[in-house]
């Protein structure tokens, strides 16, 4: 003899739908945790790796790692692209991107100089770029995700050497420069003599928190089963 009353189809369907939803959200959080683990691994491996030849990975960078490169060439003066609404150590500021012309190559390389805090709500004053031939060294990584565009950067409508962005779109920046860009950006190595902060640890939710959320969703799925049983058990 069963200890449960015959449930309605609506109760069964609602319970099954809830369980499937909670399990799916838990699996999604586990997937996000794995993605963050892989991203942290790539940054750590790239920072500890030796320097590679730029020409070998420039056009077709490896999808499973972030090479560390040393590139010779020169900065293109008069072009600063400021990624707005960035934070570091509780300060609000910008990440400063500039184009770099690798020696003997046609496309430009977009270089992230680092983070600068805002000055009383205004964009910081930028130091001049090195002139003449120089070399830059850092990690060759994909640009930050675009997310929601919210109307776009409107780069062509901005005047002057400094232009503000809300996301990094290499095609839009290339069109503004009139020159194609390589598919990744270069995050410069830290330099104690520079005013830029170059802490390239990804600023996202840590994998452990995603796993905690996954456990929470799986707990909700178990709770749905327990509630179904308690609501439909036969009373003596």
C-alpha cells in the first residue's frame, strides 16, 4: 500500500518543472565555475611562460592559452581609447588602450597600458607615449567581453586624441584608426616606474562562489521533492 495520495497532474507537472529548472541552473553554475578555473589557469600559465615569437601567433593565436610576447615597433601617437567605468582596489577609473605598430607588419596591435583612477570624476591626465622604436612585452589575450552595448561607443563622433569607450570592439577601433587590428590585445607587464596599475588578475566572481550557488540550486531541487512528498502523504 502506497503512503502517498494520488497527486493532481498540475502538482506533478509543477514539481517536475521546478526540479528540472533548479538542476539546470545548478549545472550552469558548475559550467561557469569550470570556465573561470580555465581562465585563471591560462593567465597563470601565460605569466609564468617564456616569451614567444609574435609572428608565430599574431594572426592565429592558440585558443587554449595566452602567449607571452615581446614585440618591437612603435606607438601610434594621438590615439587613446579609454575603457570607462573600470574599478581597482575600490577606485573608479579607466583602462587606457593605445595602438602599436609592430615592426615590419601592417596591422596595428592594441595595447592595454593599464588602469588609472579618475581625478574628481574626470578622466585622468595621460602621460605621453614613448617616441621612436621601442618594445612592449605582455600577455596576448582576447579583448574584454562586450556584453550589452547600450547604444555603442560612437567613436567616430568623438573629437580629439582621447576617446571614451564602454566596451572594446576591435573592428570599431580599427575603423576609427583606418587600419586593421590583430585579433587580440596585449596586456603589458607590470612596471614599477609606470603610473599605470597592471594587475591582470581577472576581476570576476570566483569559481568557489559559482559552486556555492550550484549547491544552492541543487538543494532547491531536493527541497521540491521533499515538499511534494510531504504535501501528498497519507495521514493516519
